[in-house]
C-alpha cells in the first residue's frame, strides 16, 4: 500500500471531519471519521480488483450494495438540503426531516456509508477486508447513536417522537 496516499487521504478525512462536524460541536463526526477511514482503507486494498471477474458472486453483491449506497446518499442529501433548511452545512438542519426516506429510517446517510463499505469489502472479501467492513459497521452505528443524542438535544420531544415512529437503518430490522 502506498503510505503517501494513505497519509494524505487520512489527513483529508480528518480535515473534513473537523470542518463539517467537530468544529460545530457535532461530535458524531469523530465516530464517522472511523467509518470514512475504514472505507478509504477498503478502497486502497481493493481498487486493483474493482473490475476483475465481474460476474463472480462477490462482485455482483458488491455492485448491488454500491448502487444502493449511491441511492441512499443522494436521496438523503437532497432531502436534508431541501427540507431540512440547513443554516451552515448540509447536516446542520434547522428543521427535522421526516419525509421521503426519513419517514421510514432516521439515518439513510449512515446506511449509505455501511453499504458503501460493505460493497467495497465484497470486491475482495478477505480477512483484512472483513475486519475493516466490521469496523465500518460499528463506526456507522456509533455515529448514529451519538447523533441521536445530538438531535434529541436540538429538537427535543419532536425527535423523541420521531424515534418511536421510525427505524434506525432498515425498516422492521434495526
């Protein structure tokens, strides 16, 4: 692995985590750093196998997960921007979004990160990749749990009611 690319990428992820979240006292950004970092490491480990053997079972699963990830990311961002009325960056909404995907799940963007990491993991599902995939899952879950505390502090009873009406990531499962 090229350590210069690894170092530069990690510095960029730290910088973006600071600018987007931590600087604004949104500490879920610390946990989210580990999700982004594990996804970055998975990419560095697997980029050479990205298009090899395209009809292999693991490649098919990978492309399905990557496509789903893209859908949840784009739809989630659009809803946050259009309905959430962010006042500084996309995640600092002034209105609790409860429409579209957010009508069913509270964290489509973190689901997207989980699907992205898992999709990249399936490009070459070896032991290191599976461990990084688990790290991504745990980091995304921890990020969501921390953000739920932040949202409860920000939106109060409205968010507590919203939590009762929705699932965290996948309807009827979690």
